[in-house]
C-alpha cells in the first residue's frame, strides 16, 4: 500500500525529557495532538513520534544499577512534580513511570514504537517519513511546517578507533550495552573514558573484578559543591561551540567530576586513578609505549591482559534521519541560535549541545515552541 500521508503543523521526534517538554508547551499554546478526538478539525496540530518501546526516553534503556541517587540531577518536567520516594530505585524504572503518568496527564498521544527514517524538504514543507518498529511495512509520511528534533544521543554510542582494535579476542562493550557488574566478574576490565559513566561503572565492577582505568586527559575533580554558576558557565561554553557550528561537547566534560565520598574512596583505593591512553590494542589486552611523566597518572606494566574492554566513550547526537536536509556545515556541526537551526529556522534542535541535560531539555522545549509559534503564521 502507498504511504499514508498526514498534514500536521509540528512534528516532535523523540519522547524523552526534551520532546515531552516541547509537547507540553505545544499543548499549552493550543495545539491539538494527532489522534485526539476531532483533531482533523483543529486549528493547529502536533504529533510526537518515538521509537522506544514504552514511555521513558533513553532512561528505560539504561543499566539497572544506575539508581536515582546516582542520577541526582533529574529535573521534573514542566507542570508536574516528580516525587522520588526512594533514591535507591533504578532510574530505568522510576523515570519511565513518571514519564508515562506525564504523557497521560497531558494527553500527549505519543505514537510508538515509531521510527523517523528521514526528513526532507518538499516545496516549503518538511516530509517526515516514519515507520512502525514492530510492523515495518506500516509507514506514514507527516507533512509538517515545523520540526522539533528531540532524538537524544542514546541510539548513537561513540566508539573511538584505536590501532589493533579489531584483533582483540576478548569482549568489547560500550556503556550503551552494559547491564550488570556480574557479567564482568572474575576477569580484568580495561575501562576507557573520563566521564561520569566510566567512574560509576568502575566503582560498580571493582568489587567483582580487577580493573585498569584509561583516559585521554587527567580527570578534573571538583571539590566544591556544584554551584549554579558552574553549570551556567559550562552550558555557555557548549553554546559557544554550537553557535559557531562546531560539534557539541558534553556539558560534564566542561564541569568536571564532583568529588563525592564514594569517588574519594575510589581514588584512595587506587580504582579511580587513570593511566593515559594506551598505544595499541593487542589480541589479549592493551600496551603502552611509554610511561607518563606528568604527575597524577597511575603507572603500571607496559602491557595489561584483559578479558573485557569497556568503552565509556560517550554518545553523539542521533541526527542521521536529518541528513537529507544537509544541516551540517564546514565546522562539522550545525550552526545554532539557541534551539533554532540558523540555516533552516523551521527546525528546532532540543536536548542538543547546551540543552543536553534534563533541565536544559525543559528550557529548550519551551524555547523551541515559542520560536515556532513566531515563525508559523
Ligand atoms: P532521550 O531521553 O535520549 O530521548 C530521545 C528519544 O528519542 C528516545 O526515546 C529515542 O528512542 C527517540 N528517538 C531517537 N531517534 C529517533 C528516531 N529516529 N525516530 C523516533 N524516535 C527517536 N542529565 C541530567 O540532567 N541528570 C542526570 O543525572 C543525567 N544522567 C545521565 C546518565 C547517563 C548514563 C546519560 C547517558 C545521560 C544522563 N543525563 C543526565 C543526560 C540526560 O539524560 C539527557 O540529556 C536528557 O534526559 C535529555 O533527554 P532527551 O529528551 O534529549 O533524550
């Protein structure tokens, strides 16, 4: 059968924090969700498409050991309090439960599991091609006037390339696919990466297996409480990059890591003391050509045997479906003004760059809707 076509004012791609915030602001400015009663007669319409199996954005897919206490900065969505009675609960359960209630409370009619495969321009309209994940033969093309892209980063784990990587006979795992410490028990795990995930996974697995931590730069441990100025300064730095059309950097890479009691104990136990990046990967482990000279690095044997290489090397913005629009410039990123793509103001990117945090995603959702309302007559 031919693709079904649906005219709509705004398509929101993704129902994580950023997409739900945008949907909330669309709804509170009088837009009607596709699928709602009489939506075909409504003056202004929107639809939220999400490829995840259920409510929760990327949170539903994160490892079970990530508790609400670890994810201490999860901000509530606009218009509904987020009550967390038990901080030891997995974030992968608590946040999705809240998102499901939220979608119900505001009648957001999220369509899932539906994947957007491409967005292209067609004489002033955006053709958003979508496909059911469960029944790929079912596809719908939404013909939209504006787009809020809120597809996050989780579906695009980043694996850097190192010499010899293909020859390693053990297991290579990315944060994206990590589930429990037990899977890695009784081996030697080389953990690669300098962010929060690397630190948290090292502490989780260290009681069950020996570890080596490697990072490209010495970690910056932040002694003081996380002051709002620190967050604002970090966001401003990332915003400078996206304004200049450079690929965004993670906000955490700019703020440094908070020196919590658990992290301090990990440093004292020698678990959270990194070695610099290795020179190559071998069939059985990793090798260094030289010892670091700078103070702060751990030293060790020139070769380490490993059962697992755990890549905690982050994620990139999941924007492949926007490729037909050619938004990327010579800087390797997209030139942005706040949430607006400078080259095509019909397109708003939320949860991207400076707004890739739960609080940033909230604000970006509001800003994107106000920009689109100004743009769409
Ligand atoms: P997501 O939650 O990733 O939602 C994106 C949605 O889009 C997903 O449901 C996905 O299925 C869908 N999607 C993607 N591509 C398509 C497509 N082509 N078609 C249809 N749907 C699509 N931030 C904090 O503020 N505090 C924290 O404690 C914190 N902890 C974190 C811990 C980890 C391990 C990670 C990786 C991130 C953490 N962050 C934290 C960052 C934070 O999770 C995100 O920046 C924030 O939740 C914004 O979410 P989002 O809506 O942009 O993306």
